């Protein structure tokens, strides 16, 4: 008998490689955003946002893996379930315009845009919801979900809080009342199926700060100026997970 020391891919490895290749090809064929997404503006590093907006190539090996793409897709599928559940509870949740398009806004000549998960147009009195209210939904693993429940979305997930504030501000013209009524934030625990809901009052100061930041990024990019780093050294937490870290730290200043 001859021993074969070469690893033969298992059925799981072979199928997963095919799935990942298909997802990665689909992603590669999707044109990149040509606008600043309001959902990203709360990200703490303006330079990273600038790289993203300018489509700076990510460092080697930093493109989204098939697994990351599956995580995003599962999140979207779970959000669709949350819509069904809230509607079953008697909440009038509108997620599409009459023409089927998503609700959203586009400002600064289309260079800043956002798409909202939904708008609560009516709700049973027992829920205590004031309507119309912006609805934002996220899926999280158990650890992040527990932290969000314990601290509230504003403290636990400031990027989401920034997104909510911006959406409330920019959607007010389309749906009057969205910035006077608190938004409804829903978080789904992917591990346990628990649901968290919380009201998020409009934070005008946060919306203004994020809007000013968007303008800085657009101006800086237009003028070819690199915005400042979030950190003084590369060991900083955000930098360790940044897909442009090589690029960023190889540039002067
Ligand atoms: S490496 Fe750090 S400072 Fe540079 S863009 Fe990324 S997060 Fe910002």
C-alpha cells in the first residue's frame, strides 16, 4: 500500500470553493458605489472613508471573502424576516415605494446617498410608537447583540447611530415627522433569534457632524488632499482591521 500524504479536498471544501468563487465573481461584476453611503459615515477614520469613496484598491487579500459575502446575504435575508414579523404584530411597515424602489435620499449632486430599511407609518397603540418613524434593522452575533441591548445602539454601535441620525435628517423632507419622532432600531441576534427594539431620538448635532464630515471627504477627494489618519500608529485597533492599512501607512503623513 502506498500512503498518500497529499491532502484531498473534502466534498465540503470542493463545494464551498465553488460557492465562494461564484459569490466573489458576482461581487467583482457589481459596479462599485460612485457615492458616499450615509450608512458608512460614522466610521471613525475619515481617511478610510476617503479611500472607500475614491475606490482606492484594497491591500492584497483584503477584498471581501466568499464567507463575508455570505454573512452580508444572511443579514439581508434575516431583515426580510424581521419585516414579516413586525407586520404580523400589526405594525404598518413600509419598505418599498409604489414603484418598487427603496426609500432613500440623494444629496450633494448624488454624491451622498442612503437607502432606508423602512418607515413605520402606523402601529398599535400598545407598542407606544409615534409614527411616522424611521426603521433601521441590523443583524448581530450574540456578543454584539448583548452589548447593544446593555448599552443602547448609540453607545454600542456609533456607526449605526450616525446612520440613523443622517437618515432622519435627510428623509424629513420626503416624510415629514421622521426627525421629530424617534426612530425604531431593531437588532436581530443571529445566534439565538432574540429581537431587540429601541427608540432612537433624533440627534441633530450628530447628523450635522456627519454631514460636515461627508462634505470634508468630498472636498478633500476632489482637491486630491489626503484626509488625516484616525491614529498615530499602525497598531491602533481600527488600523489593524483596515483593508487599506498598507496603502495608508506607506504614504507620507
Ligand atoms: S490604516 Fe488606520 S489611519 Fe489608515 S485609513 Fe485605515 S483606519 Fe485610517
